[in-house]
């Protein structure tokens, strides 16, 4: 019913949504949409429209826009897009086709948000990313347990590197078209050489000859992370370098933080980092304290190590060579971190619990509409 229209590859594609915690599920939809056309415009709903149709957002419009703008597959982000997709609104941006996952999204009245564009033949389906949603992440915050944490990586024979997951790493490591290789993905295991999970493009392999490195947990991948990566990329480009990101494991983060952090697993966090336009390579299971022995494993030359404006223990970067370490100054989103976001949820528990309950009702209604739609095909 929603086959790929002839000539879609020469058009500008439209995607819209809430993008609250712009996680790898959102990024996966944007990647698939970008693969279909020559450009991707992304509509972002207002806080008020989302509250009316779905429930309260955790992230504000400005913050959600920052996250969408940080995705390498998004050509342009459009604020205040209507919750019910409007063909007339799309005409303003010369977008003849709308892309959405293979599920149903409904408004406050239980009506399909895409019914009009479906009826007009403007709708194209892509595969929805399984096992992740904003509702899932809010649920982890409210439950406060660590059941979702993945075991430490001691070898490549780890559930993190299943064939399906490795395929996903490869897809998220592509360039801004979503069609060609770009970032390399590596795994650090004890004192062994780095294991390559995804080969970088030839150009990126050459680019690694001069790299800057930044590490962290990147939990609930948010505007604070994105701005730090943007500033790191800005510096890297000024010296003709690229950006490589080290990502810590779940248990390592938990040992150095509190509660049930990280909220996202290393798999989820890695995909979020890979989709970011300011990233050129990723090292999984990066040590909490980087040193020369670790940095020398990288197939290139790391000239600087960065850290954002958050507080760090004094000994974390002390083993680096003099002059390598640099910090990023305070910026607009410096106040945002995992704890800040979780506190936003916990300070309004009743509203978010009601959102969770409403999601259950919406899910049943959306399932019914999907079954009715499939029966017509």
C-alpha cells in the first residue's frame, strides 16, 4: 500500500515527531528517510501540541530542536510542526513525501495523525526501531532499577556483538546520506589491540592520522552532549583533525555515579553517539582513565584529549602527556546532565505516570487501527 514512489530519490523527504530524548530509534527513522531522498526536513512538534495529544514532554522545544539538528541525516529541523501532519504545511517546504515507521500514531481524539497524507499517496513506511522509546526510558527512571545494564565486555563473544547489533552499528556509522561508510567502530578489551567492528571509509582512515579524543557516558544523549561534541569538532577542524569518541560501559558508569545510571545501555548510547554529525569514530568500552597505552592502540594519531565543563575527579586525566588535555568552557546547555533530566521526571511523577497509563490506552487503539489498515491492503 505504501510502496516507494517512482522518483522519490530526487525529492525532499519529510519526517515529523516529538523527539523527546532524541534516541537511536528517532535517529533510525531519520536515517531510513534520508536514504530515500536527496534531503531530509524534520518537523518538531511544540511542547503545547505534545501535551495536548500525548502528555508532557521532558525536553523543551529548544532542546529537542538541538538534538534533531545534531543528527547527521537531518538536513533541516522545522520547529512547531503540526501534530497531525498537514499537506499544506509540507508544501511550504517542498516536501512531497512523508516517512514514518510501520506503526500508527494517534492524536488526542484517537485518530490516525497521518490519515490525510496516506489518502493523498504521500506516505512512505520505514521499519520502526524495536525495543526503544521515550516511554521506555521514562519507565526506567521511574522504576530505578539496573536490570537493563549489559555485562562487561571481556571478549567479542558478547551479546552486544550479535550479528544484528553489528549490522546496526554499521548502519549508524554511515555518512550523511545514510548510504556510504564513514565512522569506524572499535572495541577496547583489556590490554589487547582494538578490535574493529565497523571499518571506516578510506577518507576517514586517512583522517585518523590527526584526531582529537573525547570520552564519556553520553547517557540520555542530550543537548549538553551535542554542544560539547560540536565545540570539539569545531576545534578539530581548526587544526585539520577529526573527532573520535570513547564510550564507557554500563557498569563502569554505575561505579562512578549513582542510582541506576546509566539509563541507556552502552548499545543504545553508542548508536546515539554514532548518529551525531560531529563524530567520526567511536571506541566502545573506553577506560574511565585514558592513558598513553590506550591512546596508542588507535589506528591513527590522537593529538588532544577533551572533556566538557562537568566536574571530574582530579586523577582521571593525569596520565596523559603534558599539553594533550583540554577542557571545554561553559556553554548554553552546560546545566543539562542525566541527573538534571531524571529530576525533571521525578519532580512531576504524577504527570509522567499518567502519560505511561495513557500510552497503554493509545497503544491498544493504535494496534486496532493498524489491524484495520492491514486488513484493507
